[in-house]
C-alpha cells in the first residue's frame, strides 16, 4: 500500500506542473488543457480539472514539493491556482466545479486541503491569507450559504475546523495544521473529561496573520499540533497581527 501511495509520481508532468492522464502506451494524453472539464465522460479528472486535482497528495506534500523542484517553484504554482482566471473550458463541464477562487474550487471536497499546503512549503502566511479569503467569501447565512454539495457535512466541517484555526490536512498524519482563527476563544470539551482551549489574541478581520504561538505557556515553533497533544488538554494561544 505504501508503494501504491507513490503512484502519483508517474502522473506528474514536470514540464507543465500538472498531473496528467496517460494512454495505454504510457504517453501523455493530448491535447492538454488544465482548465478543461468533461463531466464523467472521456475524462482523466472526475468532477474537476487538472488545476484542481493535481494537488491531491495530502499524504505526502513534501514528496509533491520535491517533484516541483523545491519550495519556491511549488509555492509559485500553488499561488497561481488561486489567482488564475476562473474560466472552465469544455462542452460538458462538471457542475461540481463551484466556489471558485481562481481555479481553486471550494465547492468540491478534493480541494479542501490545498490552502494548508503552503505551511509545508515554509509559507504559513499564504495559508493564513487564502484560508481567510475562503472563510470570508465561500460561506454565508443565506439558503445558498454553502458553495457546494454538503457531502456528509464536509463543507461545514471545513468551516468549523478553519474557524478554530486548525485543519486536518492529512488526517492519517494525526496532525492539525494551523490556519487563520476567527474567534478570540474556543473551548473543546474532550471525551476524556479534559478541555482544550484555543485563544487568538487581537484577532480581527484585519488581524489574520499569526505572529507567534504558545502551547501551555511555552513558545511553540511548528505549524501544526498533534492529535495526542490536543487530547492531553491545555491552552493554545495565537498572537494575531495584520502583517
């Protein structure tokens, strides 16, 4: 299974920076348009396109970064996902491509880990910026308040986790990435009777960046916390700033 989990390396095209389909002879399928969508017919991408599905390596983000040639080219291409035009090409585009910020499609779950990948590439400020954009633009309290199909509660779950300032980018890692908390204080009542409190000092609409972190009063220098640490209870404090 571990070997099979590396199969994404065979589909990555270094020249374009996208995951691409191959024909039976092992060659790239052409023509190639990363914005093209064909809904469930003659397609290499289910309910999406190359822009959206090329990032689906949550189990080995560092491995994907290495395929790009390092943090810098990876971050440049990842940010382009959010700033590219939102045009979807093709005659039978998937209705599941919704909630667009650039080519990022928040309305479908395969995109939900993507904004947190900047953390792994050493750019947590970009995770905080884009998570804030998603929180502010993809949710509201009208009947049309979700940008896509709720699918077992995942649209809401993304919001709840991200509003607390955490997200399980790779659930199998048992780590929660730090993002952009919305609340000045959140208390979790844990099954073991303990409590885990998240405090965001000076948090506001403008103060979306994390200046420093402490855990149980001690300086904390990583961009994630483990499930085991969370279950042990305590207080995680984010000092927020506007830059």
